[in-house]
């Protein structure tokens, strides 16, 4: 990066070489840039995976989000020069004073739009999660993370079988999933299933289901509650670690998006 | 709700479940706020309507066209959900006066934010459809 001193006062131009990082996600900063020439990639890094958000061309603004965000002056995404790029730097101090004078209602509206954009960007992280070595070493359990997913009411027929070896372990049973979330599901089964195989708290089952969106989901879940009702038994089930951890999470994530 | 925002409500209307408040592609630059109930933000895709967001009480919507300068068509539909929704319509004249007082450098930043919101929304929508 080199400073160009040949510009008129107050108009500061910076030059970045192809591949150079302009803004790093998580860094503090409220400087704002306008692309004069070149091309800039905006991306987020999530669980070690690069999530591309946009490619910006001359005329585009970078960095306004951290500036407009009253709650944080941390960069929500990174920006990298994809070609040799020239940027004009705005003077954030002048702008801070001007923005302070802006109408309260406009600021509320802008704040809300900004949080919506940040929310969508985080959701893009979710969409980009894929099974792969680069993220499999992560310690954090995504199944228990408090992401913005909902418990969805459904009525889907599924097949399930015990997750343990032994008597009756190859028996295929049928039940109905009544609701499902990122962490578990409610499985309704006919009382007859219980007489074939024990359905006590602590027992685990492999569940195989085709979701209404056509995607197949294979999960292992443990019974955490049993509620007997006239005509059926409702099992509260919690998902356990899976071989296809990220694949299942992704499938379920898509399905659980609010509709 | 913030009292300042509340003081900008010019009109109130009640929408029944499924009623279209904003139609994607239509013209208009009114800004609304949800007073009660909720609404879904939906976009048309080759595979049908996709819900991209759910708006709840106190949330403002329809701001993109206004803050971009009022020329683009509506980028998404907003449809009342969960029974009845009470919607407030913000006073356009007050908003125009406020917006005109904003210095041009700040307008550039606001327009940039709106553009990102518009592009990101389309992108997320196409990713959902592609899956």
C-alpha cells in the first residue's frame, strides 16, 4: 500500500495491489472508502470457510456499515483487492458530526436496515457451511449453537431403527415427525412400536426422512422425554453427533428457514 | 417503539392474514412500521415465492426505495402474517424533509447500504433456490 501525495488536500487516495487486504473482518475501524479503479471482493470468514458476499466495482463504497452501526465499529466482513485498486478515503470524523445531526427517525430506519443486512450476512455463513476437512476440526458444536432457527411444525412420515446393536436392532419402525428444530424433534409413534422395541428415555434411534423440500435427512437422536397420549406416544428427541454432521446440519438449516 | 418513530405515523391500517402490503415490482416509496402482528418478506423466484425474512412489531419496512432516492421498483413483497396485523404508514413529507437535510456524502453511504441490502437479499434468495 502506498500513499499518493499528488492528490488535492482532503482527498486522500490509497493504492492496493492485487491480493492485498483492505479491511479485515473483526478489526476496529470506521474509515470509508470509495473504489476509484480496480475490483474488490467482500467476504466473511466463518468456521475457517470464506463466504463471498459481493464483488464491488468502481463507484462502490466500502466500510459504510461499520460507520453507520451505532452498536459496533468492528468490521463485519473483509475486503480484498482482486486487481490493483485505487480507493478514495472519506474523512470519517467530519461525517460522524454530520451523521449525529441526522433526524432520529432516519437513523432508526437506517439502523434497522443495517441489522437486517447483518442478519442476512450471518445467514449466508450458514448457507456456506459445508462438510469438509477445513472445518471438521472445530470444537464448537454447531448443533447446540443458538442460531436463528425455528422449531417448525410438520407432519412427516419417517422410518427409524434403534441406534444400538442387539435384539431388535434391525427392526424398521414408522413414526411421524410433528416438529423439528436444529437441536431435535418430536416424534409421534403408534403404541405398538413400544412393544416391539423399548422406547425409554436414553434410547437412541437412527431416523431417516425425506423432508417436504425433497432432501433426505439422516440423523441420530436420543429420547429425552416420553409422553403417552390416547392412540400414540410422543417422543422428545435430541440430535446426537452424526457421521455426516455438516451435511445434515445444512439440509436441516435450509428446511428450517422461516417460510 | 421509539417515541420519535411513533410520532411519524400518519395513518394506521389493519391487514388480514395473507394480505399484500407491498407488491414486488410495484412502484411506491412509502415506509411502513409494524404496530402489531407480523409480516413476511417474500421474493418471486423461478421456483415460486421464497420467504426471506419475518418482520415483527416495531420493525420498519419499505425503506429501501425511499432511501435509494425513490426510483427503483419494490424489491420484495411484504405480506401480513399471523392473523391480523396493524400497520402504520410513516409521514412521507416529514421523511422527505429529513432526507433533504442529509449531506450528500452521507446520502452516498445510505444509498450504498441500501444497494448492499438489495444485492444480498437477491443473492441469498438465489442460493436458497439453487439448493
